[in-house]
């Protein structure tokens, strides 16, 4: 079973692929250095804190990444 961090990471990767965006382009869009974008997407950094994971698990919830709704 994939953990929450991996689900979010995979969702972002899928979105990048669907939009034909590179790590460098995402870095430019966010102001995050490309090396740090790569670390986020590889799982080296950017994990949800353990206590939040415990709270979400206790409540039967998970953090997901979905496209924003147009307003």
C-alpha cells in the first residue's frame, strides 16, 4: 500500500507529465531550486510530519493532491 507522501508525490509527477513540464520549469514556476524540486519528487525531502500522519490515520483520512477548481 502506498503511503500518503508517495500518493501526493505520484500525483504531482503525473501532472507534470500530463502538462509536459520539466523539473526546471516547475522550479521556475515556484521559485524552488531545481535540485530541491528533484528531491521533493524523489522523496528525499518534503514528507508530511509523522504527527499529522497519525492524526489523519486516527480519523480515517488521507491527504490527496487534486487539481484546483476554477472559480
